[in-house]
């Protein structure tokens, strides 16, 4: 039984690497996917709450917001220093998937995207 569990865990961690993404398990329950310029996470939250929290975090961390559309779930800020895009997708009535990408000029800033998603996750709890 333990051997089968190890194989399943290994597959969960290896398969995303083959597609260019890395899987991170935080506390064994929450999963995040990291690509070269973005980070994605799933959260237990209503769509409306996730959108409002994401918009507030973006305003506080990025500054001005150039585009915010609750109907499509997009929040974007394009400035000289940072290009940040947040996309909220409703999975079920109680879960959402949030993707954050951040760049400075054309250089990916995954750590900044992680910080934004981390702050969103703290406020969704």
C-alpha cells in the first residue's frame, strides 16, 4: 500500500515537470502549479469573494489597475515596472482557480506572482 502511494505521489510531481510546469504541495492539501511566468492555485471560495480579494490585493501590491472585468475574471495592470495579469475561473460554486502572471519588461517575475497569490490566499482564509 505504501509503495503504491509513493508511485502516485511521484507521478503527481513528475508529470507536470514533463509539461513545463512544476507542482508544489503546500501542507499536503493545497496544490500550486508554477510555469515559467505564472503561478496557479485552487481555493475554496466563492467566485465573487475571490474576485474582490484579488482586486484589492492587486491594487495594494501593484498600484493602478488598467483593466478589471468581473464577468470574465480578468484583472490587469500594465505599467513600466510591472505587467501583472490575474485570472479567476469558477470551478464549482465553492471553488475557484486563480492564475497570476507577472513580468517586468519581458522578463518573467515568478516570485512576484507567488507573492501576489500568497497574499490572495491569506485573505481568502
